[in-house]
C-alpha cells in the first residue's frame, strides 16, 4: 500500500478525494442512533415488546455490519443474560411463540433472510427487524413483526450504529441489558468531532490510528469479549474501506498461535530505523499489534497487565481511559474511531475516493 499521508492533513484535498461523502456518512453515527430511537418510539417498541421474559433470543447474522453488531450485542449480554442467546445465520427450526428474533440487514432482497423471518413470524415468534422498508425482507413480517426502518441513509458499510442501536433498544426493552442508549448519540457525536477532517493528525485520534495502521498488517486482539467484538468490526471496516487484511482475535487465542505471537513480539521489539519503507520484500507488511480493552474492573486490569508484560510496546486502545461511558458507549466510540480511520486510510492509499456509488448523506 502506497500511502499519501500528506493528504490527511489537507482538508481541501480530503474533501476532493472523498467524492462519495464517506467521512460525512461515518460522522453521522450519532444521527443514526437518534433516528433509530425515534423510529422505535413511533413504533411503540416498548409496549409491543412487553411480553415478559422470552424463552430465548435469536440473533440472526447476515452479511455486512450485521455480524459485528451481533457479536458486540452478544458480548454485552453474555455475562448476566437470564435467557439463552443464540447466534445463527438463519432462524432455527425450533423457533416458537416464546422466542424473540432480532435481525439486521441492509439488503432488502435477501431471500434467505426473508424466508427465515417469515417462518419465525408464522410460528408466532416476536420478530424485531432493522432493515429497509421495501422489498421481500420487510414484506416477510408485514403485520406480524416490528420493522425499524432507516431514517438516516448511509452506505451499508457504515450502518453499524443503526444496527447496534436497534439491538440495544430491543435488549433494554426486554429487560436483558441496561445500556445508556440516549447518551450514546452524544458520545458518537463527540468522537466524530474529534475525528473531523479539519483536525490535524496529532490531535485527531482517527487520523493518528490510520497512520499507525498504515504499511502494517494490523493484529487486532481484544483483551475482553467486548473488545474482541469491536476488533471484528474494525477488521471489517479496514477491509471495506482500506483493502487492509487484519487478524481479529481474543488475546488469549492469539497467544495460542505461537508463531504469530513470536512474529508480533519480534516486530514490536526490532524496529529497524534503516529499513527501506518502499521495500516490498517477500515477508510482506510487518505486523503491528493493537490491544482493544473495553471493559473495566479487576479482571480487565489483570488482562491489561498480562498483555503489557508480554507485548509491552503494543498499541493499547482503551476508550474508558478517555471518556466516561458504559461498556456499550465505549465499544461504539472505538468502533466509530476504526471506521473513520479506515476511511482516512482508504482515501490516503487510493483504495477509495473520487465519485462513488453513494449519494452523500444528508442530515
């Protein structure tokens, strides 16, 4: 990847390169949250989900941001959820009237999902769907499910905030989670402001992160399960916008791969200041470790201490050290930072830019 890093600190050139308005779309994560809250309120989600404790919650994963939003919601639910949470590509055959199904898609013509949701609704399950209002997917639950349609239109690759908010609202309403969804929009707005194109790299956390990732193979290792879920979204964003292949894993799983762990440690400990940055040797891009820590508390402190002992020079990304927010808020802020960094990296490397296939987002 040949990076024109001078572009990052030139707002005029950034605007010209970003013909599809991806930076603006990414910065509208807070607006997506507010719009989703409004749509859920008008749908009377709280009243219509007043069904008592469900037998199970089925999180349906579809291509795109659905996967990382589902992984993150599951990671937040896992420690204390009083009912089983099932992650599946399609609604399982045992679905029934006591179950809740939650799905997100940006593809209104996903025939597999449409058939799956139609079956769930026919068997009496409570279905919550975050999807466009037109097409076979929405029609599959017409009159029999709850459809939270998008009100802030952004490219599918940047709809994570909407998918995540729909999941949080559903979990909160069912009494399975306590997350500050109202405050989430403000925190995402604040992160978007910090990552604004007019702010130079040394004060812009998204640009700084993009420069740290540039010309490396990022190893995104979570120190807790919420951090692991954000790592998966970061890997998705880097692939979607910057064409960067990443490794996303639990830090403990990373340690279970000795060769990769040794390569990471060697890369951190042996930076050659005389190396030719334009030398594309057979070894490929050197790895760089990013440790993602979202949760706080004694267990989280222990994981950070162990990681620091084993990889003392790794980049630590811990949003709780910067902002006051619950785990959901910290995770969403870190996810947005990676989205912005991926777009900046893609623009600087030329993997995206110019007139795109999306109309720039409007407020």
